[in-house]
């Protein structure tokens, strides 16, 4: 066991494959799959075992302080190359994704939920636009695919507001913008530097930041299942606050791009706003 940071331990014994050697010898694509997990002991094994084998893969599971048997279930999995990283305390969905991103070495990085709502068999559909070079960020959309999942009203309302804001500000059309099943080309990983929203707001922040920086974003159809086990830790009030903050922040950034606010005033004001938001989230 190696301690990387004071509160993160890496269970190295299961991370047995030679990624660095692979990178030196071959030019085949390496796909990193980041799976955040918080108390999903009933679904995690099934999700991992269903990940298609026909790519060169690294599976990075970030356990965010689970209190159930999620970790021991992961340790039971055989024949898969898994890097398991543990947060000693729960830090939130976004923080788990960020830990995964820091450790990913792939050319394409996928995020996939561990609660069984996403289907790993759809990974090839998700990464196709990146392989074709037509997009740099791909979002799996349940609105474009078939889904037997009844979307909670608050999620639908939040997604609607975000969709309209992304369209008016950046002319990007992302309906299922809260989807956790996404793929990123390696070049986009700069978007994860200095993020403000380290919980569920991360999904939204990355889209606004990506749109502002001009990355090509698209949606592909996926299917989403009802949650069969465990519970969602998604808090409506937190989502609402983060949506308002992100939209306001990027609206201000966009205005600045229009050179309406003088640079010195803008930089100081933006810095203060960001410091304030960082304390909140
Ligand atoms: N790392 C981490 N993952 C979380 C946390 N809360 C939820 N997750 C994971 O994030 C994914 C999506 O969470 P979920 O609660 O199902 O959100 P919903 O599908 O939007 O209702 C699941 O794989 C959860 O295990 C958290 O606090 N930390
Ligand atoms: Mg879920």
C-alpha cells in the first residue's frame, strides 16, 4: 500500500499492469475509465465485469470513503486491471472524479457511474466521436437513447436551465448535461485544473469551461437504468446553488470576452468571486 497524499491511499497490489511499458512500445489507444464510488457494494462488481475487453484499458476506481463493503467487493474482482484509490473521508462526486483524472494516463478518459444506471457495453458508442476526431468531449444522453429511468423533476428542471444557458452563451446543445457517462479527449484535461465545484457541480462547470474554451462537445444516445440498489446522494439544494453560481460566473466571463469590462477591474472582480465560491463549495 502506498500513501500518495495524507488522505489518499493507493491499493497498489491490484494495479498490476505495465501501463508505462505499454505506452513506450505501442501506439494503440489507451482508454482510462474513472469510476467514482460511494456505498455501491451491490452494483460495483457487475459494472466492472461488464466493461468490454477489446481495448487497452485502465480502470481507476475512486472510493470516496464508502462505509459499506464496496472496497472488499472491488478487491474480489479478478482478471481486470484496476487501480483502486481511496479517499479516507467522503469528499464528493467531483473530488472523486478529479482524483481519477490526476491518475489517468489514457488518450481517452471516460467517467462511468458505479450504481448500475449506465451500461458499460455502450463505451464504444461513447468514444466513437473522439476516435473520428469530430468531438473532444462526448456526453452520453438518455434523451437521445432509450431509457426506462424516470428522471426526477428537479434534475429535469436543472438540465433545462443549463441547456438553455449553454445554448445562449456558447451555442452548444447539451440536453443531458448532468449525465455522468462522458468521454474526454486527453487534450481537454486542462479543464479539470482549478475547478471550483468539487461536488455534483463539477459536471456543469466542466461543460461551461469546455464551451468557453471552444472544445467541440457532442451527445450520443445511451440507455439509462433505474437504480436497483443503494440511494442517490444528489442534493437538490446543492445542485440549485451550484447551477446559479456557474451560470452567473460564465455569463460574466462571456461579457468580459465581449470587452465590456476593463481588464484590471474584471480580473480583480473575477478573482474575488472565485475565492468566495471556493469557500462555499
Ligand atoms: N465519489 C463519490 N461518488 C459519489 C458520491 N455520491 C455519489 N457518488 C457516485 O456518483 C455516481 C452518481 O451518483 P448518484 O447519487 O447515483 O447521482 P444521480 O444518478 O444523479 O442520482 C454513483 O456512481 C455514486 O456512487 C460522493 O459523495 N462521492
Ligand atoms: Mg445514479
